[in-house]
C-alpha cells in the first residue's frame, strides 16, 4: 500500500546536523582558530562557555582541578570574541556558571550575564559532576531498581533540583524552558536512538526538556557514508565535541582532516546545519503537526499555537490527483506546504489511499472528526464540511484543529520518552562507557582519569 510520511526538517532539507561544543580546556587561541574557520564557511554551531572562574571544586567529593581547566568570560578579549560569534549566528550557551560547583546565586548571575552579553539560549550543557547539575548520576534513570543500583555505585551527589540544596536552581531552569543534553549514543543518527527529543520527563519536572547526543569524532560523522545514512534515514546528528581540539596552534590553522570534514558537511545542501537551539525548536514545533486520511484525502493539521513553515510530507507510491492549493507544491515525491497557520489544516486529494505513520496519525470518523490524547491533553481535528461541537467549551470550524492542554511551564514539548526508549538510551550510555573502559583505556577511577595534564578521552581520535 502507498504511504505518506511527515518529515521533521523544513524544505528543502532531508536531514540535520548540529554540534554541542564543550568548553573544557579551551584557550582563546584554540577557540579562535576553529571558529574563525567555521564562520568562514558559514557553519554555525552551539558553543558553550563558562562565565566565571571556579570558586569550588567540581563535584562532591571534589575532583582534581584538571576538570575545571579552560578560559572563561572573565577574560576580556575572549568575552569580546564570543560576543562576535553570537553576532555571526553562533549559539552561545552555558556549560555551568563555572567549571566548579556553583551555588544558586552564581548560576543565576551567569544566566543573567549570558542574556546581556550574548542573548538568551535554551540549550544548557551540564559540566561533569558539578553539584548543581539537575537530576544527575543515578537520577538520570527512571524510578526503580536501576536507579537504586546506580545510586549505590555512584559516590557523587548533585542536587540542582532539590529546593533544600544551596545548589538549587530548578525553578530558574524551568522558567527559562532550558533543554539539557543527557544521554549519549554511538549512532551517527541521534534521532534514531531518541526519536522523542526534545522530550519532557514528568519524573524530572524542573527541566522543560531533554535531548541526546552522538559521541563520535567529527571526521566519523562527516564521512560520506555517515552523511548518506543521515539523508537516507531523514535523520539528525547532534554531535558532542571539544571543537578547540581541532586547532593546530603551531600553524595557526585547523587540522587538515577537520577542514576536509567540515567542508564536506557544508557542501551537503540538503542537510540542515544549524545551532542546537534552532534544530530543537524545529523538532519541538513538528511535534504539534499531525496527519489524517480518509479514502484518498490526506489532511495535514497544525495543533501548535503558531504557524509552521515549509512542512514536507514524503509520498511513496502515491501522487496528487487534483490541482494543489497555492501554498502546496509537489516535487521529488514530496508534498511541500509553504506555511500552515496555527490551528489550521491543508487538504490534498491523492490518486489512491495511503498508510500513515501511527506516531503522527489522528484517525477520523465518517464525519471527519478525530481526536488523539497526548500527555498534556487531547488534540481535536475537524476534517468535515461543517462545524463540530466537541463540548460546551469548544466548537471547531471545518478544516481546523484545537487542543485542550493545561499549562505547560517552560514551553515544554509535547513528546515524552516512554520507559522502553528511556532504558534503551541509558543502556546505550552505559555500553559506551563500558566500551571505553574495555577497549580505549578509560580508568574506572574518575580521579585517575582526570589527574593528568590532558584528558585522554578529549582526543577525538580515541572516540
């Protein structure tokens, strides 16, 4: 049977790529070499920063000082450079207020200073074992025996979500709707492992949403085969990196392998390369777009409270049977909706019925009415030719949709990660760590791992 599939990227893209760059051990010189090059080829990414020099060690108990090495925005020249990066379209995000534990006042000051210096960012990358990290260590797991076992195994404690802790800032995190990077995977297509991202976890209420990242070298993820995988799977790579490591300080240029990989990535005109915030904004917006079908009619509904632009629906084995509305076109086996108003719908008549992805489908009855219950409440759609009185408080005109959602603090997303997805992500993370211990020389002791002048696993060739 023919099928129709809703794609997440905006037209004309078929896949996506973004980078979350940890600032650990960065210097002004190494950052400038890498980011001047990225700016020169128009490759925007997310650059994390520390606002302040650390006042405390990282972690409770404290880790060696090596984990807190790196330039901060207290360096005047570096602060000016980072501002210029923001003006060029790079996203500047916090990696914590500093490389050490940060009490509430320092975290709040760092967030406010980021607003002033570079504008607000919804991306937040927790640093190592900082005490203010919310829902960290054993609390990354769902409640149950796995969390209990992780609690026994971990000797470190984080408490950013605990109102009784001096490191509490959960209310500030939720108020800003921050998205926090959590699990890591080896799959180049991060979205394949975490299809619900960005997702809200009701067991972690102070964080609006979470997302995962791929832990591979930049060169690996930019190989032609990897990029073709992303395109074929309509996927997304959210890459976890230490970008400054690609600077050749002696020659004042990036390493040739990095230059070749970045140039190859940038040449892929149908891969959306952008900041993490913009990519996650798109994913979250598409969580509110649904499909419905009856007979040969295909409906596209926008349940968001704002317009969605450049929607793509890929058709397999079917084509439009009638002329299309002015805002819809058909090319390369895909319907393209230029814009769809909040609460609006678009209808296309096809030459045959199509099967829809159950994750994006709302079934409709003979009257053209349909509903789907999400975690925050129901979505109602009216594909019929007359108004539908849903209840005493809601009447839907034809070709519209509406939601009955309650308050969603922090602009949290519609998606939730189920237990199966959550445990699969956790298993992938633990498997990655086990592989590093067994085959890449990672020590079981964090202090041994971090005590040297360089941190071995920051060498991407070892990833």
